């Protein structure tokens, strides 16, 4: 049976860190917030489910783009999906398709299997026991996903503001929208995508799987990849 998701618990430093029964602490997931540790520890699964994108993974890790690929690999391995990923042709340590739109059709099987473990009631009980130890209130799966999406929104907003400092095509921020290339988008519809080719872009989520619309290229593909 596959191990379940990584659960944040209080570290000796007083911060939160993701942990699994199978492998103990998940490397690189120490965070000052519960949701940060949760996202960092489950990056492979959450990005595959479309809950977060590269923006959320970067913010949770407190690092830069170079750490996101490793985060996805660690997240897949921590929840026991690393072997499954390899069986459908993915290399967890190097695979950089960080959203549903970026995953190949084969990768969808990793998402489907992972989702079944993600929503088990016993795991939610364990999560809430650990939260109580850290002085946090009980939470539901809906609450966790809501926190993760809000974390993603704030992370994406920070990235957009950083990009706007050097590019006038990104402007007119509100709490929920941003104007890019003269078009106003809802932040909830946007995601930061990193492709295996090295291309990075702001994309608009689509109702059609694997079909994110590119609206702003941050970095073109690396011709050597």
C-alpha cells in the first residue's frame, strides 16, 4: 500500500515541517506557516491536482525557480508516488510540468491515484492531531484546499508585482485582478507554469485539460533542452 500524504508537524525550531511515516521529515519543507509546510511537502501531488502551480511551490519553499523541480520530486516521493511516476514515464527529480495543463496524459494516472489517498478520512484526523499540537484549530479538506489556493494567489500576486516593476504590460492590480497586455484577468484564473523545455510563463487556466493559454512569457525555452 502506498504511504499517504506528508503531514506538517512542529519542528524542534518551533517552525512547521512536513513529515511522512515512511521517510520522516521531507527535506526542504521547513516553514514558518502550516500551509507553507503542507504545500512544500506535497508539491508533486498538489501541482498535479491543479491546486497550486509553480508560484505556490516557490513561495512554500522560500526559494527560487531552481528549487521547484526538486520540490515536485520530493513531494511525489514523500507520498509514495515516485515509483508510480517512473512507471508512466516521469522522472520525479527532474519533471517540471507543474500544473494540470503541463502534465502529459500518462501523468494523469499519478494524479488519479494520488487523489484517492489525499482525501482519506484517517489522514485528515492525523492532520488535525498535529495541528492541535501546534495550537491550530481543526480544519476540513475544504479548508485545506482553500488555504492552499489563497497561498497560491498571494504567491502569484507577488510574482506579478515583481515582473511589473520591469514591464509596463503588467499593471492595474486589485485584490482579485490584474491587467496583462491590455486584458484584465482574474488572479484565480492564472498560474505560473514551468515546462520541461525551461520555458516559464503566466498562463490562464482552461476548462479543457492540458490546454493552459499562454498570456505572458517570463522566460523562453532553453534551446539546449
